[in-house]
C-alpha cells in the first residue's frame, strides 16, 4: 500500500489498544486501519480508490452490514463481523 497524495492531511487515533484508524482531517472520511497484531494486513476503504486496486480478495468482513442486494458469489471466507483469524470463518 502506497499513498500517493494527501498524507499530510491524515489524522489518526487509536480506537482500541493496537488498532490505529487513519482519516481525512478535512472531511473526516475514514481512509485505512492498521493493527499491531496483523502487521501484513491493512484495511483500506475501497470507495476512496480511483481504479481497480488489482489485489486479490481473501475474504468478506462485516457481512452483517452489507446491503441485502449485494450477493457474495465466490468461495472466500465470510466473517459476519470482524476478521478473527484465518481459521475462524463462518
């Protein structure tokens, strides 16, 4: 993950121990989340991207919050809420 612009406008806060949330200081939109225990795992708000991020989807988190019209059509792990670990999908 590389931020190509706007990094100086980011603010962050620790929402719980070891979880850092980054957001825009102008409009307060959430940008991404990092955690101390998942150093190779970054949650990016994909609605902010201009194009195809060209990454492989590895699972679906917070499925309890998805709109009813969204259909998951692959066999990736489904997590009703937060990602808990590679061995804990629904």
